[in-house]
């Protein structure tokens, strides 16, 4: 090899070593997108059921796509909708994987009670034609934004932060006379007193392209007598974020473990929802301001599935007493007869499916997701016990089958209140296909499933 040629190759070898490749420079890539998904006037608002006569503020589907230097991929889809079941989430996630090759999808529902639910394509029990068309159009829009976000993916740096925030209060109070839990404002009960933020900044412009934020509270500040569709407080939070960071930033709200927390003041006015949302948006901006970079250039997504056993069926004697007492109430008798069929067949009520995920960036940041309406104690437990510098936790993700209380609440039996009571109290969970809440002991199953995803605590944290 001639001397100039050697110099030529040496020059390029040194250049290759010194100049970081595009990948090494921007190991993490992200893209985000959104579409409005407001149902047409006349659709059925859930929950409570009422037909919409207009729109107070629009609903959105938003997504954040992440891809690391090792081509791990994840898309987080955040919907301004009340909930979606396992059938829908399984189908949607499979469709996203098939059409885009994205390995992991997390679908979070904001749980706004002035929105609508989403069902699986063509299999929804929606009687109304308009709602059914909206349902399938929404599924198409979700696929569109995921494709768009992937296409837009660019080198980013990520940062995570937290700021104090309180949208609501614990909603479980104990009646001192009879020990029964009832719904109210429990100012001393546990809540999640913060908002967690993950921000993706464009490596090119240095400006944020997306901010994902999570807090835990039922979006129920909009009154249930309002027939206007609304995202409730998360809608106003997004507006506040846009005012400060610009309209192009995708502001994704994810609902945390808000099963036992109600937005405050409960079911009052759209103006109150607006105010609480704006305050939450301001807290998000503070959290972004205080956020710190995530240095890890790769991430891991892990998943585990557990089954949560349901509360045992009532003894035959209790069933007979109840059948006598409820004999004139058609709905209750229908449910009691289903229970009797199960008692007579010697079968147990079905368990609840518990799919948990962890998205982990070295030991710096971990997102834990759970389905269902989880009590806030689970989020507090994750934050305290996860072997990571920072955490973010979602409930209402990738499936839904009602409330999951902690053992202390489930142990109250019939006195457990709307979210946790069993027969002879007609709490919300007795009306499900499980005929009651989960059994005492489910708390350990959930915690074991989540901690099985984490690295062992003893290992030294990665840099
Ligand atoms: Zn709820």
C-alpha cells in the first residue's frame, strides 16, 4: 500500500473513532403524534350514561414512540377515554405490532367520565350505529398516529422529573356507626401527591417534542348532569402545557393508580375541571424545569401475567336469605341466579387478569403499568420499592376489569365500600363476571409480579 493511501485510511480510521456515529450521538430516538377523537354529538357519554348534546373540550388520542440504539421499540398510547377492556387492548396491540413492527405497546386510558369507552373492532356491544362508526374510526386514528410517530422518530435526549401536584382526595371514608366504607372526601387518606414527567427533547433543536405526564385521580370534576363531552381536567392541563411550550409539543396525560382518588371538587363544574387542569399543567411545567437527564441509551421492557383470585362465592344459606330479600328486584335476582348456578356447579368465580409491565432505563427510570382501577397504595409502593432513581406508574393500561383494592380494604368484606365490598353488600364489583371483588391476598400476588420484573436490589446501580 502506498504511503498516501495508508495516510488516507489512517485518517478515516481515526475519524471513525473520534466522531460518534449518528446512533451513538442520539442513541435514543422518539417521535410523537396526536389526533382528535371527539365522538359526534349524540354519542353516549360514559359514565354515567347520557347522550351528548355538544362538546366542552375535544378528546385526543396521543402517542409517544421510543426506539433505542439496540432497536428496542415501544409506543405509549394515551387516550382521553374512560376505559377499554382486554379484548380491545390485545387486538389493538397485535394490530400495531403487525402493521408497524413495534414490539411493545402500552395503551393508557385517562378515565374521563365525560368521554366514551372504546371496544374491539366490530365486536363492541354498542347498539348505536354512530357510536360504532366512531369506535372503528378511533381505532384507525390510533394506528395512524402510531405510524406517524414512528416515521417522525428523531434522535432525542430524555429527562425525567416530578413536582408536587394534587388534583383530588382519597374518596373512601368509614362510617363510625357501622364500619361501612362510603364515598366522600377523605382529606387524611392516601393519595399520590405528585405528577411524574418524562420529556423527550429533539437533539437537533434542543426543544421538547413530547411530554408524558402522570398523576392519579378520577377525572370526575365535570358534573354528571353536563351533556357536553369533555376530557375533564387532563384536557385543561394539555392547554396549559401548550401555552408554555408551544402547540407542536405533544402533551400526553396518563392516568396513574387513581382507583380510590376522586378529582376535587367532585362533579361540580367545567370551570372547576379547567382550574384543576391548569394547575396540573403548571405542575408539569415545574417538573420539566426540575427534570434531570436519563443517560441510558437503551431500555428494557418486561412483562408478567398473574391471575387474581376472586372473593369466594356466598354460602348457600346467605344466598337463600338474599334471594328472599331481593326477590322483587330483577337485576339483583339475575345476578344472584348466575351466582347460584356457579355455587351448584361447584365452580369458583373466574380470576382477574393482571398484566404488569416495566419499561426500564438502566437504574435511572422505570415505568410500571397495571390494568384496572388500582388503588393509589400500589403506586406509592412501586415508588418506594422500585430499585430505580425515578419511577412513573400507570393504572388503566392494556386492559380493564374493575377495581383492585389493597388487602386491608378487601378484608373489610361486605363493609368494603363501592370498590371492595362483597355480598351481601351490592358494591360495584358484585356486578362483574367475578361476582365480587378480588380475594384477600391479591396484593402480594400483584407486588410479586411487579418486583419479578425489576433487577435485584443488591446489584450495583448502572451509570
Ligand atoms: Zn373509576
